[in-house]
C-alpha cells in the first residue's frame, strides 16, 4: 500500500507549439521511508536466518546471514541521509501538501532552509550529513544536538561502519590485532551468535545484533532531531500499511 507521503502527484498545464495545452504530471518521489523499511526488513530476516541456523546446529560465517546484516546497516544509514535531504527539499518547494511534512517548524525557518537548499554557493547538499541536521536546528532557533553523546555518537559510529562497508579495502588482518572497526564498535551491540572467532570484523560484527543496532540508531537519531525541530510527522508514521512481518 502506498502512503500519501510517499508519492504526491502535482499536475500543471502548459502551452505548447500551436497553442494546444497538455498536462504535465509530476511525481514527488522521496525514498527515506523505503530505506528505513528495507533496513528493518533486512534486520528481521537476519534474525530469522541466525535463529534458523542455530536451531540446525550450524555455526560459522554464512553468506546470506552476512548479506542481510550488511544491507540493514547500509540502508539504515541511507535512511538518515535521505530524510534530511527530503526536509530541505520540502522546505524549498511551494507545494502545500508537501509542507505538511514539516508541520511544527516555524515558517521563517522553513523558508531559510529552502533558500539554502536552492542556493549555489551554500547548497546544503554539499554539506556533511550531521552538519545538515545541526544547521537546521540553528536556523529553527533550537539548541544543537550534543555531538559527544548519543544519539550523535552512535550515529557517527554507524556512518563509519557504513563507510567501511561501502568503501571496503581488502587487507591482511592479524588475529591478535583489533581492526579499527572493532576498536570502534566491539561491545556496542551483541556479536554474531554463529561465530565467535577472529577476525571480529566483519565476521563477528555483521550479524543480527549489528543490524538491529543500526536500525535503532538511525531511528533514534532522526526521532530526537524531529523532536528538537518540532516536526510532528515522523518517517515511520508514513509507513502505516506497508508490509511487515509479525
């Protein structure tokens, strides 16, 4: 089922050639909720796969299990990246139906965010992810999120993990030397129940515990930011009616 906030068509008529009018149909296509749904779905499937293999007495790395965890991590980070872009893009648009996504944000603040998004020298799409979120808070006259505490700390960890996966660099790993990802994340979430050996990354890291943490981290960060901004509609609210497993 498609939610109203997922695709909002806008129709306009324009004159062409001999004066005959034609209608141009424009579709508003955000993707943040799709990324969030994908992350949550992959995490659930990862849990099911892990539980299934444990029930069968299987241990050791499993390619499907690792793929599900990897997808959950990347999609969770994509959700946070996409969502803030949507907010800026909505602020820059004159469609009133879209502006409902920003209910709770002062009109003047929304106008300034829109101007920044449409700008050239200061175009917000060139900024680092956390800077986009912090700038929006400053424009709205709200205190910035503390980068040294959660959810910012975990969000930065999630982004570093996403980057390590997307820009993966093969290397020899000594079994007794912690990889930089291990030093950053070990102990933050439960490791792989199927495998407890070395190296910790990626074999022990990429499992259901990591997938669930990635989803929780992304949702917590966005929810906290929305609360500070005063935004009433949260991304997960627009997922009502989307397929979910029990």
